[in-house]
């Protein structure tokens, strides 16, 4: 049994690196401050979508959301222009079999 465990360990590590659902596979932009500009925001509450919004993400949390004309990306932020695109809450584990 010890032999099996020692042989299985490399396979477990390899499968973790190849996990198609790993968060790193879905993150395209990283940095301490990210500004998503000119996005259409769907907040998931059932309210109407809001056009031309800027979202400021600081250390992985949303720090500000508002009209692009009113919310200015902070100095040094990584700015991503999302004109013509939408931002909405992440849909996580929407269909899982445990």
C-alpha cells in the first residue's frame, strides 16, 4: 500500500496542474489595482443593466463602481477597456455532482 501511495503522488500533482477549472485559467489580468472601464454591469439583483460603468478592483475586491464619467481609474492601475462587453457576478459551481 505504501508503494501505491508513493506512485500515485506524481499523478495527483500532474492532475492538479492540468485542472481546467483552476482559477488561474480564468484570470487574464493581475495586479494590485485593476480598473475595468466602459463596461455594461449586470449586478445579478434583477435590476436593469447599467451601461458605461467603471469598476475599480483593489487587492481582489471591488472598491468602486460607477459611471465611467464619474469614476476615474487610480494612478498606476491596470486599465482594461471593456467597451461592448458586460461584467456580472461569477457563476461558480452552477452544475456539480458531488
